[in-house]
C-alpha cells in the first residue's frame, strides 16, 4: 500500500468519527450538576459511553486498510462502538445474514469473526482479535468505575455511592482512599475529570470514552484512563460497572 492510499483511508476513519460525534453538550452545565451531587456527598452519574450496557463481553477488532482498532459491545437492540476517537451507539438493523447495526449512513455488519464498517467515504474490513468479559459488581463490589495499568501495576476505583476514589499503586502495596470533586463532566463526549483541587496530596483522574487496549494482554476496554498522583502520571484502560 502506498503512502497516498494510507492517507486516504486515514481520512475515511476520521470522517467516520466526525460523522458520528455530532454536537457536544455544554460541559459547564453538566459539571455543575455533577458538582452538586458531590457536594451532597453522592457519587455523580457517569456518561453511558463508559459502560457496556447489558453486554457481557467486549470485542477488539483490527481493521484494514487503515490499521484502525475498534472495540464493540453487543446489546439486545444495539451495538456500542468505540474507536480511538470516541464512542457511539448503533441501533440494530434488519439484514438477511449476520448482524447489522446502523445509524444513518454509518453501519457495522458482523458475521462471525469478521465485520465490515461502512461510511459515506468507504469501508473498513475488520477481524476479531481479542475478547474480554465485562467487569461486574460481583467482581468489584461497590465500584462504579474501575481503571488499571501496568509496570508498575496500578488501579483506581470510583465508589458507586459516594464521591470516593481508591488508588492502588505498586501492584497493590500502596492503597490510598480520597474524596474527589468533578472538574469536567461531558456526557456527550464521554469525558470526565475528577481531582482534589489545591488539597494535598494532589491527584487528577482523566477518563475518556474510546477504544483502549491493555498494553500487556491486548484486552479491550471502552475508556482510556490517566492518573496523576505524587508527581507521577500513569496511563491505562477502564470500564464503567453497572449495578
């Protein structure tokens, strides 16, 4: 494949993301509602794009010719789709064979371990690469969102009932539990930032809906997570956990 073809298909994928994103809601109003919840010592509602819905599994897809990697979760009547640029929900459509999900001119057609993504600009041919069972409350009791990363192993957990963050560092040897405030809440974009402002020790957690793959196992997740704590920055993946 020559450089021009690669650039054309990169434009196809970018067009897909632009077509699906639409207009974002005003973050300030959503952040005010979330902060009201934290002031009342209640955990805020997180964007639905961080959750699998009723799906029990996430699938990772490797797509050509643009070398795109996608994550999906199949629900009863729709498909949740994550790319490196965001997240979308495609309603189920009628099709003679396989399973097709479509929103306007954007569609995802799945037949076994193969799939085709169609946009007004072209097609992507995808093959399933990895699967992962979605985390549940049985595995993570009382947790609304769980994120993790590697080398050294770390994790974060947001409590489902109060604005409380649990941080584990150095493979679980160091455990810190802290209250947080919401500084950004953008439901449409699936973006959340929580922090403790000027209170020591400073921390910030940035969560963004989008295809994420564990850098050791390759397992798929619907969100990218960045933790800043103790002067260090940690990057990994995460998932919302519904009751």
